[in-house]
C-alpha cells in the first residue's frame, strides 16, 4: 500500500510540472500574438503604400 501512495504522489507531482509548463506556453503564445498584431499594424501603412506604387507602375507600363 505505501508503494501505491508513492506512485500517486509522483504522478501528481508530474502533472503539476506539466500544468506549470502548459501555463507558461499559453502565456508566451498570447504574448507572441500581441507582438504579431503590433507588427501587422505597423506594416499595414507600408504595405498600402507599396500596393499603391505597384498600381502606378502597372498603369505606367500600359
């Protein structure tokens, strides 16, 4: 019977470690998502200007 309690304790400790890692990953993914949104917002005006310049060049070629 003491072995069963030991194994259950070790299993529980392992689950706690896995849960802590999962929380860290979740927080990191949320932070990365925020960074991607900021980068996208910063690049959007440049993307729009590039698209406008490409249209002008295309019209000039015609």
